[in-house]
C-alpha cells in the first residue's frame, strides 16, 4: 500500500522518484488521521506554492483510487485512507507464509560477529551477559535476512593475567582445590595475588616472567595455562546451554599469537612502527587518538596486536562483508585504534566493514563490577535466581501446569534476556526483580504470556473447521486493523534492527504486537457460533501468535505453550 501511494504521488511530482516519496510518507499518530500522510513542505520550492495548496492540488489530481477509501487534505498534509478490506487481505496473504519476515538482503554475504569473549579463569559474570545476549540476537537478526554469520567467541585466553595466575597457583593454590572448585578457586587465588602484589611489587615481575615463558613456548607454563582454560570452558558452556547459545568458533587470543608476526612485518613495511620507551607503537596523533601499542618492551605481544592479527585472519578466512565487535563502550578507543591501523596498512575495507557495537554497563547497587577485588555477581547465579523466582510464581498461580520446570526455565531466562534487550543497548541495565518478572508490565513474561494465551485459544478451537476461505471484512474493526498493522511492519522492523544493529527494535516490536493482540482479544471473541467470524479472527490470532514467537526467537527467547 505504501509503495502504491508513493508511485501515485511520484507520477504527479517532478524530480521526486518513488523512493524519495516513500521516505517522506509518514504514519499518522492517530488512526482517524489516516493510514499514511504525505507532508508537502518540501514541495513549496518545486511548485512555488504554499504547502496546503499543493496538498489540495495533488488530492484533486489523484482522484479516486480503488485501493483507497478516501484522500483528505489537512493543512500541508495529504492523508490517505486505505480500503480496509483490501488492506486486510494483503496483510493476511503476506504474513500467512512459512518464516514470515525472512529477507534476502544478506544473500551471498558473510558477517562475522565477535561476542561474549569472557576472560579465561574468571567466572562468567553479569557483565558478560550483555555482550552474549546482544551478539546472539544480532546473529539471529542477520541470519533472518539471509546473511551467513560466523559466531566467534574470542576468548580472553592470553596475556599477563595468566602469568599472575600461575604465580598465584604456585604460591597459594593446589591441584586438589582447583579440581574441586574450578573457576571459583582460580578466582580466589587471583584476588589473593592482587592483595599481595599491593604489598610486594616483585610479584608483578614474576608474573611478567611467566607470561614471557608462555610466549616462548615453555612446556610447564603452557600446560598450566591449558589446564586453566579447559576448566573454564566447561563452566562457560554450562551458562551458554542455559541461554540456548552456541558458537562456531572459540578461537581466542592465544590462537593469534603465531599470527602477530604478520602484523609487525606489515607495520614495518608501511613504516608505521616507532619505538617509545622500549615498546613499539603506531602513532595516531593525526587522528586525535593515543598511539596503538603493538609490541611491549620485553618483546611480547599485547591484545591490540592479537586483535589486529584476528582482523586479517578473519578477512582471509571468511571473506567477510562486515566484522562486528560487540563489546562494552569503554573499549571504543581500543577498536577505533585497531580499525585505523588496519586502514593505514592499506586495507581500504577497514572503513566500512569493521564495526564496533558498544553497550552500556550492568550496574549493581551503583557499583561497577570488579574481578580484581572479588565483589562480583555471576551470570549463572542471576539466571538460576530468575528461574527459581518464576517457579515460585507458577506454584502460587498455576501449580497444575504441565512441564513446570521447562516453563520456569523458558520464562525465567526469557525475563533476563528481554530486560536486557528492551532498552537501547547503549543504556545501562539494572536488575530489578519485581520489574523483570511483572506479568503486566513491559516485560518478557508479559509477551510470553500473550503468546501462551493465543495458544490456549487455538487449543480450545478444535471443534471449528478452519477453512481456507476468509471473509476479510470481518477484520476491519479498529483493534483488528491495529493488530494487522503491527504484523505488517515485521519485515521492516527486522531490517531496521539489522541496519542499526539494535535488538531493542525487535523487543519493542514484540511488545507492540502483544499489546495490540490483547486489545484485539479484549474487543473480539474469537470462538463464536458464526463460523465465518471465527475463521477470520482465529486466522488473525494465528498470525499474531506466529509473529510473537518468531520475533521473540530473534531475541533468543523461547515461548511456552502454557503459563
């Protein structure tokens, strides 16, 4: 409908093509103002007339159209009222397909998404949840549009911190304690190291020495490091399983150690390296950035070196059209430096194909999480707490529901995911249990409950023969049209979420569908004696249910059939 209106207008306006007109078309804030509105302000210079007169002239030129019930001039706006029955028919036919919303924008294109990436030997805390949840949703959104997506978990499994951990293990740890308590024990001795290093700085020298041994291939150092890594991965994968998340690659920083030489060689070939206090840097003064350190004075690599090596490896391996990094806002400068150095090495694609997707913090009692000091809340604890709280609500409100544990898991995990993704990613996330688990607010449980309500109605409609023939005029009431409009804009919402790399667009879309569905259900009884009416309303209910499930799926959220 929007396209047809744009074509009509473009045929009457010189120098305005269909695409430009379509961009200018608006959806009025109130239904009584029409389905689409065209502002005529920009045409004043073209026609050398007042915008309101232009609107009147255009209305007269367009005249009556079969797919429009009327055209109305309101000041400088030309308001279009679409024929409701025709609109209903078009939306139902458009949405009543398998995998509705699937696009072709990404056909033949490759995207790499780098997300989650916890630091090995450190527990997966609530801060890691943000990158994991956002990255997973972006993966699903881009996949929906036809892109081939490589999910990369760039583990923080290299660096001086492992030298610190080896020192801590040798001085205060034991094999039995680590095997028994896993990452928790590694965390304890890591915190112990920093407490002791504040009193004895020579411990830091020992740590640097052990890391140098790692870089030089020392067997003892690498055996201990690999042991720490194996223990960590077991625990991380438990958390990923709870979230329903998988990865295609776990190649972490250590994978790129032997590939860092290429970075140094190419920097030398382009005369970019400069010695500074024994270290080697690439100066970025001309770009208002601090220098990028690519080699420490002891000859060991730094995380920037490994990130540079990773970019080049991924381009060679995956031939990506975009490589996306989902990390905290505090890493904005780091990635700006890395991307700029890649560009200075002569890779022009760095400007358009390397993207940093930042996000805000998870704040708890106003404090930033600190691994070093040990005041940390683990992701697994948060997820379990959410599931347990939902279990208590189920026991109180619907204790006889089948598969209670599975429902509690889907709703509990979904509540956490929705709470994170509902607001723009750049905003901070706060855990407020009462808000997260409110079945009447703008929450995951509210949307999931709406889906379950639709599923329940369909189960009760078993005695109704769902014929293929639909009387579209049944669905022309205001609440039905509002719901259809929401369903109709699903493909557009997916494309916009991908363009802005913003999952909150999908979360808010799902909320809008849920709210529109509940208004439709309030206003219209779906199972009635009149078979024609039941068929039409149950068809709309089915489309809404499917769209809710699919949109929540793009957020990584599952929908229980009963709640």
